[in-house]
C-alpha cells in the first residue's frame, strides 16, 4: 500500500499523495488522489492518475486562450507512481497525471438512479446553454472535442444549483464513460472502448440529450442500451427521447436541431448562438429509414427497417446466424422492401465473405457485412466486437490481453471487414482515405507470426501514441521511441534473473516507429534456435533504436547486453580474437555504446569476416596436411610396390637425361 510519505512530484511544484484517495472525483478508470500546490499552499486540488494502457490526450494540450466554465488541467505530465500488481503489492512505474482544481459546487447527478432536476426554458438558456457555448467555442478553437458531457460529469459553479461547470474530459478515451443514451447512433452501439474520438457535432448531440432530460425528464430510463438505440433508429432521437411529451416551439426547435441523427442537418455552434439571440430556424425534420412491408423477428423483437434489424443482429449474433442459415434474412430484404435488385449486393457480400479469411468463419463474416450493408452508419460488428473504425487502436488495447476477444479482433482484420465498412460509406472523406491506407499497411503484418509483426504490430500501427504493452516495461507508459531504452534499463533490476531486454511487444513497438527497415533484425529474433543469430538480432534492434535516439546512460541494459553477447563472442574461432573482443565489448558496454557493440559483432563486419576467412584458410591447410598424413600413413614412402614403381620412374627419367646428354654431345662434336 502506497503512503503519502512516498513523494511524487510533478514539475517540482505539485505534490501528489498516493496514500490519499479522493474517489468522489474518479473519472472511470482514472483514479483521483489528493494533490498539493507547493507554490500556493491551501489550494484544493486533485490529481487524476490515468490508465497506462491507452494514450492520454491530456498530456499535450494546447494553451487555453480564455477562462471557461470547465475543469481544466493546472498541470500534466508523466510521474513515477506505485502501480498495483496481480497477487497484491505494488511496483513503481510511470503514469500520466492531470492536476485539477476541485470544483466549488456539488455534482449535478451524484447517483445515476436519482432523477435529474427539472429546469425551465429560461434557466436552461442561462445556466446550461450559456456556459456550454463558452466551453464548446474554446474547445473548437483548440481543435478538441469534449466527449464527456453528461450529468454525472457536471458541477454547479456554487452550491447545488445555478450555472454549471463542465467536468474534465482528458483522462480517459473519448466517449468511453458516456451512457449510451448520450451517444449518437454511430457510437451508441460500439463497445465503450470502441467509440470514436468524435467532433463538436457529438458534443452538441450530448448537450441536446442533457437539455431535453433537464427540461422533460428521461422517459427511456427503464430501457437497456439496445432498446434505447432501437428507439432512436425507429423514431429519430428527438421523438424517442421526448416520448410524445409536448414541448414549447422554441425548445422543440432547438432540440430537434441538436438531436438530428443526420450530422449534416445537426445544428452547429453558430446555430445555437443565434437561437440564444432569438433567431428562428426552419425545423429539422427526422431522417427516418425506409420501412418494410412486414417485420423481421430478431433478438426477441420485431423490426421494420434495415438499420434496426442490423442493430438487433449485432446484439444477438447467434440469432442473426440462424436467420442467415434458414434464409429468413435474405427473404425479408427482398420481399419486405419489394427489392429484387438486392440480390446483386447480397451475392457480392457472400463472395467477399468467402474470399477473405478461413472458410470456417465465412458465415460470421457474412453477418458482419450484412450489418454494414443494412446499417452503414453503425460501427463494425463482428461477434463480440463492435468498434468505430477510428477507435480500433483503443479497442485492440482493451482486448489484447483477453485471448478470446483478441482472436475475434484479428479475425475481423483478416476478413477485411474494416475495408468492407469503408466500402459501404456514402462519401470517402480524407479521414476515411487515411484510414484505408492504415488498414492496407497492417494487412501486410497481421498475417506474419514472428516478433515485430502480428497483432502486437497492428496495435502500434493503428495508433502511434499507444503505450508499449511489454510485460517488462508495460508499467512505464512508454509512448515514444526515445523513452524505450531508458525504460528497459529502469525495469531490468526488478525483473527475474535472465530476463532478456526484448519481447514481442518491444520488437513490434520499435519496428513500428523506427525510421529504417529492420527486417533482418526481426528475422534473427524470430529464430531462437540459432542462439547466436537470435542474440545478435536483439542487440542490432536495440542498437538501431539507440542510433535514432542516442542515449548512453544505460548501465543495467549494457550489463545485460554484455552477458547476452557472450555466446556470440564464443562463436569466433580464434582464441586471440575472442580475447580482444571481450576487452573491446567491456569498454563499449561501460559507455553504453550499443551501436559500436553491434558493429563490432556484425556478421558482415571486418572482424567476423576476417575470422571466417582465417578459419577457412586454416581448414584448407589442415585438410592438405591431413591428406599428406594419410598418404604417409598409407605407406607413401615405404610400400615396396610404390618404391619399385618410383624406382622405375626414376630410372626412366635418368636414362632419358643420359640419352639426351649423349645426343647433345654428338651434335656439338659434328658441328665442330
């Protein structure tokens, strides 16, 4: 258990107290602790310790241009923090932290089971809309969306009534803590970690839901999320939430505009500002889907349009498979809408479902593609996975340590279901075009099983800000390549003896961010049977990181790598070469110079090539000597037959020399 005596400082000013929880300010997975400003004592502050498994968007906020009625971080950063471990106890790691002033007023909704206060139109305009305009305008200037507008995240400026102050929105992934009723149809069906970061349009929609509930109450409080979403699809959000209750024309005008399910028709901030000034607008009409001539029964209910049926299919997967198998779904799509032309897209969907991914999962992929066809604005749905394509990184981060869900996510990618979702969109925006390029790149790595590839690589390719999830350094919140080696160095003393400074996540994290190709290194790391090559692959990859981000104060990592390279040194043939290498490596390790260590031991380097050539020459010389020794041992100089044959050859040569001499002498005599 952490104590307040464990000093945690942010920017040498704010002290965060690990032993003093302030749970009333918790924000989902971000837990609140007491904080103290050493520059201005007496201020009431709290610190949110953000989860270390997903990016924290509160760390790099642009500077505010003005004061707004919203909790805004006084400071942010990454601090040393006692992290709980399985089985009890804590270890010191690193976590993102955001420091906020404590709100002066009470929370608008302390208990979700209690009703909201009822406000008149005038109070809503003054106490809700006015501060909301200030907040959303400033956030728009900064290029961020709030994505956490809900009663439980709103405080009163003072006391328990009056003007409001919006709660913070940066400690957890956008939209992840929102009740489904405050989310648009596009995000409402998605898993909480599968919701898109969204835009101001999503904030205006959530504001519309808040205003309606404050003015009229929540007629859908007894419904579950699936039923709420179905009501929105069938009747439009405004009609579904109003529940048939009458509302004044001016309020209806504003609510219809904010709650339009068609984004292009939804009110903007400018519309809301002009409404506050008394301007009238043409009413925004609901954009309802085409009704069928007869319902289809799915998930225990009857559905009269395609998006509602798609929503039910996503929530009741086995029921959807059954309706696909018995032909009910295809028959309803044809006869329910008197659409014979639907056979062509259905045939295409079936073909694509069979073409990508293993044949055993073709029916599941077909259900997913049918959902995309019937409800193109719904998230990608595959078995238990429901994710907006823009949030696939956060979604994978949430399931990567859960094997069944991770398998479903990978099956979704291998079946090219995200690309299928893109194909169903009516307009290809620049964001969607960028997403397609990302999907095309991860398609090349998801099928490769080795370290540096597969699902781990996909995680870091989908979101470059994703922290490294390595078991060795997962508690250190490493989001940048320059922090990778220092984190490994810090983690090694607490690791088990013999722990290597490399695993699948570290390899994938480095490969996704490093500037040059590392195919050779990953190939070596993927073949542990060749221990020398495997260890060189680890050293080379770490050296590649150091080459891109020089850091030479890494004594524990250096010691580990020096031990790691011992079998590589022993693979050199010459005793003197091994001795010289040990001396040089020890000197380089003392300087934490992994680049030179890797170059020194490189397979294509001068030392290795000289050693190989010298060994080849030695082998050839040895082979020649061995052959001569075998000849001698075989009686090359003493065998009688060989001696006799050699004598005959010698006699013949001698006779030839004598004869040649005689002829030469005779010739000379004749000439003279």
